[in-house]
C-alpha cells in the first residue's frame, strides 16, 4: 500500500502541530506507523491522499451515522450556508433541531446547544454544581467526557492510549473534587454515597462506555446510579455524546428506559459539524443564564449550518434505518468473532447497536481494568493488517468502532475477509 504522501504530510504536520495532529488519537500512537491523511469520504468509504480506499469504521469518531456526504445532509447544509453561516442571534433552525430532540427524548425538557461534546459536559457539570450547591462529582475509571479540566481524571480514550493517567495543567485543587470508581460496580457507588453523598453534586457516566473500547453496563447498573442519586439529592448526568441517537433513536436512555436529570450530546447530533448540547429537567435547565444565574455561552452556539446538518441527518434516522444499522452491525460483530475463532485468537467482541470493539482478551471485558489487561500488541498487528486490507478501524484498543446506514453487506464481507487475514497476523504476535 502506497503511503508516501501521507508520510510527507505527517512530516510537515509534526512541524506545525504537537505530535502532528489536532487531536491526540489521530497520531496512531496506540498502534504505531503513519496516520493516513484523508482526502475525502463518500458513504461508508474514505480515501487517503495516496488514493487508498478504506471501509471507514471511525466515521469521524461517531458523528456520521448516515455516512459521508449524504446528499440530503449536504443539500440542507448548503442551503443554510447560502442564508449566512452565523448570526450570533436566535435563528429558526435551532428550534427545528430542538423539537426533534425533545420528540425523540422527552426527558430533555429544555436544552442548550453548544459547539462540542467537551463544552456540553463542562457546562453540565457546572449546572449540576450550581443547582445542588455541592462541589464533588463522581466519574468512572476509563470514561471520557471531553478534555475539560474537572473531567480529565482517569479519562480513557486518548489519555488511555497515551498512558497519561491525569494531565499536567489540571490544578490538584480542582481534581480533588473529581471522585472516581470502577465502571459497573454499583456496590462501590452506594458505599461512597453512604460516606459522603451529601457533598456530591452529580454522577456523570457514559451509559455504554465507548472510550475504553465498548463496555456494556450490567443489568440494573444505570438504574442503580439513578436511585443512588435520588436518595442523596445528587443529579445523574448521562453523557450521550457518543451514544445519543446512535444506539437507538432515544439514545442509551431510550434503550435502557432511564430518565436522567441531565444529558449531554455531541457527535451524531451535529452529523460531522461542530455541535454539542446539554439538557434535561426544565427546573434544572432554568437555572442556566439568562433564565438563571449559572453562566454558559458560545459565539457559534446553535450555528445554522450545524443545526441543518444535525436535523437532516436525524430525520433520515427512521425506525427502519435503525433496524438496518442493527442488522449490519450484528453481521459484522458475529463475523469478527467467527474469524477470530477460526484463527484461534481469543477475543471479546463487545457491541451495543452500531458501536463495537474487538478486545484481544480471553476474559470478559466490562471495566477499565479488564480492558487494560488486553493484548495491545496483538491489537496493533491486527489493526495494521486490516488497514493494509482496506479497512479503517479506530487506531487504538481503547476506542469504539462505528457503523453507518451507508455500510453495505458488501462492505461487511470485504471487512470480514480482511479481518481473517488480520487475525492470522495477530496470532503470530
Ligand atoms: N463525552 C464522550 C462520551 C465522548 O465520547 C466525547 C468525545 N469522544 C466527548 C464527551 C467529548 O466530545 P468532543 O470531542 O466533541 O469535545
């Protein structure tokens, strides 16, 4: 596979950007080698600057649930752009998207749009603290909630890939208000709240973890978190930046029947343009400025092109579209497990809807510790063989792969053929 142009660009990029990238996981640190510079995408495929064609399972890390360059999304974004790219004043497209969100997720009684998942989670934490008058928050080891200071503690994703447990630059005085526990251990949460529940403003959780690779919540876990919050007057923030509108039209809350206090969104809600949102109980959201005293703002918040992208993409996600996505995703996950077994490579394929991870582990993977125990050398060998075979998976063991409605049976067949070769390569490590 030719990679000369990517290599040349990466050399230039290293001179311009820290590590050559504008977001850490893109640098391929977890698997080694040169990241591919992507020239364009169409449907389920991306094409790099050297002309290589890949089936794309990164999809910009999740947003592109209808694939790259869907004609309807493009048309609506172009229409919005013709009317003006930003006003810094209210505009009708915000209402259109917000009404659609509330229709699919009635627990989002009021919301606020912003421009990224990080902004959404940062604001949600501030709102929870402002509303409860408490400072501590509880998050879980391996859950990533964006790059905001209070949440960069045991944070998974790029932090995990690079092996940075915390980040320099986060004041210790701030980090001490972020309590952490293992994911999927309800008894530990109940114990912590029994000791200091009165000081905890909120629990923030990825309902299905994507940022340690996919970790599935145990039956009753999310319900247990909600009950604990209720008992101690804390708020439950479900971070649906990755899962929102992806694992079902109602996100993970819809899938598991949870009615949280606050939810955060990003990714799919903006279909590849910069969007985030937070919302939930009206009495809590009415404490946000200018209705209330808790400050949050953004020059580009509710940006018309981003609103148009999100709206047109979500409108395409009909029940039939989710069913198709589920079928393709199940076929891929089952095929990957079969291919691994055929090459005698022990793996765990964790999947919920169109999010999945192939963990190189003999044992079930359900929290950060069991994910960390995976064979990352095998993952790297598998990853590079897949890439050579024209399949673009996330370049880290600790990330989720995503499918879109543009992925076809032919894409899955191609992927499984490449995966068989890739598992044979992994078996040698
Ligand atoms: N929360 C979760 C669950 C995420 O997966 C991410 C991004 N991967 C974020 C928050 C942060 O979103 P953004 O990168 O848009 O700031």
